[in-house]
């Protein structure tokens, strides 16, 4: 026994001689009965013997427990949300913006409190209808970040931007500089509908008489020279009756040099037309001509034309418009025929369509810039230009035109369409019966929204400056970079059927530089004052202000043609790819969608999702045909929806409507965007573990709750989304342990067997 103890003590003695740390650790372990009590099976007098016999396994066990404790602390520290799923230790956000956001969250229905009823209505017009029980959040007055109608309501990303610009324009600043003061004066005169109603039609009639030599309808006129009048309309009034002229870049400029060119496109015809897919031609429907004819007669009556003359002039206007309409075609058809972006010199265009003085009209439009016959332009529908030239020649040479000029009537009515936002309500009321055609008043759009949009036409540099001043560039760039990094990791996981395509795509994405869309052309206040030094705005004369605005818009076109770089589109809310630059507009990063004082969980849940969705749409437009992953994930999400909403038709799942390829892709895009945004936020937390919270919510819950506040985003793809996007939370939580609570509906047993998508 003595020998045994000596042999057992030997290592202990050597250990004491060589390692003070292990001796200290053994003493600590002796003082840890909670861990070692299970080994103390003999009387206390034998404790030392047992310790010396089992010190190695005890040491391993202690180190393992210590590592587990340290690892747990690390995870809680580095990933705060994992330790805060059911409790929040983060400090509350106390900014004014967060107070507003907290009120909205409190008023909205919690998606985690009603998992059976929350996600049961659909987005837009498609074959999937709402649940028979209706949408409980609509009944309870649920408000969302995007609760207005699509396409320009008060909600959505564009609506949020317009609201933000409205606050800027309506703020009172007695010490504002001249350029800003002119901008606000124009906006306020637009809101002054009383002065517009009082002025009536007289300003427009005076303009025709003084600037265009009169009009045969009024009885006092001088026959104008066709091309001269056309050039004046294009230069001074941004009116393009027979073809449209604007400035843009070469789409094949892969180097992103941003050189701008004159673009010549078919005009926005006023007459309602339909495209016939069988004949591949545009046509005018008889049932739309009657209300169109009636409305045009109403316009001429408002302009003072006698009834016996108005019908005659309207008849010729209708005939000329119909001939031009038949020659027009939609962009998708022209794209299939290679008729978009046809580069040619002005001289070559003159040979193709000789009845338009192309050089003279373009010189007038862009004076004082030097335009020559050798300058290159891009033509977007050369067959239309050829036919339009022939139509103009025919109408010029009609023998019955001695007492009137139908081409001038056509141009005057196009000018009326341009000026209609500055005319009294009788004109807008007359156009309400038309679904298309002479609608230039915005329909039911609130007046303030129309005024913000009109203000941007001439004062975009001022609005860009003001928006840039209040923008949180650092926070916006951080979100863009994090989302882009998470997007690239998702791309690596995407399975493509063609490996060559996969390699090209990954190389292309890796070459991109994502950034906030700013411009070297953003001007200082002194530069803005010099730019608008000759501009004079009147508080109560909106018509004259509007004429000045149109000349300012054309001045912007001249500046764009002579400059380089990409001028900021202040009303843009979607990204643009230019060369290797991926540009995200400042207008996306405005309240209520985004605020630099919001918790980052909220910003990533809303704007982060939108950025990720835009990336997927922009960089992977036709991914459905190239990847089985898209079809599998889209089908999986749809199966979840059918099961939760009791449309699956039993175990076979045959009770739901089949999805189109576009719907499958959109489901994949939005589900992947949600995953990408959350991944980006988690990576951001690893870099900066601190974040604030709202309403006591944990980080993940705040992220998902903020995302659920978004209604259908009004992008070009919203019609392909067959279900409410916030339902994606249910799908996500079915395969993740990050959700704060179970979103499965207890009334539906099948939801417990749903697989992760």
C-alpha cells in the first residue's frame, strides 16, 4: 500500500515542481464540490488518495466545463440576440424617430401572437384569393409601412421619399438661400389651387397667341413653319408631339464611362391604343374612340372654340393620331426585333426620315451646344420614324388645309397635355373619364404629391442637395455592404445547371462595387444660387412658374448631354448598374423605412430586405430557368402556404393553384432576400454586438416584426408574388431556432410536419 502511494504521489510531486498553474487549478477543483461530488464515494480520509488517483480525468472534466462556460458567455456576448430571444437586455432607443416607430409597432398586430390568422391575404391581382375569414389586421385597422395603394400612394418606398421631400419643401426657413427659396415658391404656388382656378384658361391662350402665332381654332393665326414650331415646343416647353428626345447613356458602355447621347424614341401618343399579339401591330379600339373624341371636344370648348369648328379639328386630330399609333410598337416587341438603341449619325437619320429637319430641331432643343450632322444618336424605333416622316408629308400636302393646319392642331393639343398640370380643374375633370390618353393631372393622386413630382422636374439639383444634407451616408453604406456580402455567400450556395454560367456570374458579382448613389454634380449652395440666378418665381402665378420649370428641365437635359458621370435621380428608389458600379439611390434610405437612430434590427428588417430583393432582381433576372434551387424553394414556400391556409387539398397537396415560373421565382427571390437580410444583420452584430431595441423586443423579433410591417412592395415584380410577403416569416420560423416563438397554427396539425425550405 505504501509503495502504491509512492507511485501515485510521484507524478503529483513532479507536477508541483514543474507547473504552479496546475497546482492552483487542482486546489480550485478541490473547492468545487458541485462538480466533483459524484467521485467522493469513500470517507473523507481517503479524499487525497482518490484525487491523486483520478486527477487526470478530473482535470479534463474541469477544463471541459470551463470551456463550456466561456463558450456560452462568448456566444451571448458575440450574438446578443441568441441570449435575448425571450428577454431583452439591450437599451431602449429613445430618439424621436424611435418613439414614432414604437407607436406604429404597438398599434400593429404582433405576427407572433396570432399565427393562425396573420398571413392569410394576398398581394395584388392574381389567381390566389384571400381567405374566406378575411384579413383580421384589416378589420382591426392594422397600419403598415406600405399601407397605401401601389404605384404612388403615401406608402411604399416611393411614397416615403415623397413624404420626406414634402417635409423639406414645407419647412419654414426665413434665411434660406435664393435657389431654395425659388424651389419652395414654386412648390407653394403649385399648392395654391385658388389662384390656378382664378386664372382659368387665359394664360394658355395667351401663350399660343404670343409664342406660336395663334391657332386656326381661335380665328387669329399665322400659318407657322412646321419644323420651326416643332423646335420651339421641344426647347421651351418640353413637348414632343411626333418623337421624343431625351439624354441617356450607351447601354453597352461596359466600362461605365457615362458618356451621354441624344436618344430619339417614339412619342407618348395621346390616343388610346392596343397591341395585337396576332398581327404584331398596334390598333385603335372603336369603343375607346368615342370617349376620347368626346373628351377632345370638351377641351376645345374650354379653349373657346365654336362647336361647329371643334368637331372638324378634333376629327383631323383623331385621324392623324390613329395613323401614328398604328406605326408605334411596345418596347418588348422592339427589343425582340433589335430596334432599341440603334446607333446612327444625324445625317443618316435625315436620309431615312427626310420630312423632319432633324439637325435644326436638335440644334434648337440643345442650344447653345454645338450639334452637327456627324454626331451619333440612338434611335429606338427607326421604322416608326420612317413612317412618321411619310405621315407628316401626307398631311402637309393635303389640299383642304388652306384654312387650317391639322399638324399645328396636333402640336397645340400635345402642348395642352404638357401644360394641363398648370390649368384649372375643368381640364382634369374632363380627363377623368379616360383610362389613358390626355391624362396629365395625376387622377386621384393627392395635390401635394403631384407638386413634389413637378418641383423635381426643374429643381432636382436643389432637392438632391437637401436630401444629401440629411442623408445618413455611413449607415446606408454599411447596410449596402453587409447585404452585398451576404448576397455573395448565398450565391455560392446556389446550384446552377450550367457551371460556365455559374463561373461567369460569380466573377461578375465579385467585380461589382456597391455604393450609395451620389454624384460629383451635387452642388454647393453657392453653385445652386448661381445656377438659378436668372430664375424668378411668383407666389400666385403657377402657370408662368410652370413654363419656367419646363425650360429648367430642358436646361438639365443640355447639362446632361455636355457632362459626364451619372446625375443623381432624386426620385429614384431602385438601384442601377453602371459598368462595375452598383448604385443605390439616397431616396431608399429615408424615414419611415430607414433612420440612422433606429435599432439596426429594424433597418435591416426593412431596407435590408429591400436592398437584398433589388440585388436578386437586378443580377439574377432569369434565374428560374438556370437553377433547380429556385423551383424547389418556390415550391416549398408555396406548399407551406397551401397547408397553413387549408388549401392543400389533403395529403396530396393538390388543392392549390399551380404556380407560374414567374411566381416561383418571385417566391424564391423574396424568401432568399429575407434570409440574406437576417444573415447580414447577424454578421453586423458580430462586428458591433451592441444594438438598441424598441418596445422591449429581442433583436430577431424586432427584425421580423419590422419586416412584417411592410405591405406588398410596389416594384415591377409585385404582380408575380402570389401571397403576402410577411407569410415568409412563417416559412422561415418553421426551419429555424432563431424565432422568438412558434408560429405554427395549433388548429392545423399538418403545420407541425412542414419541412425547412
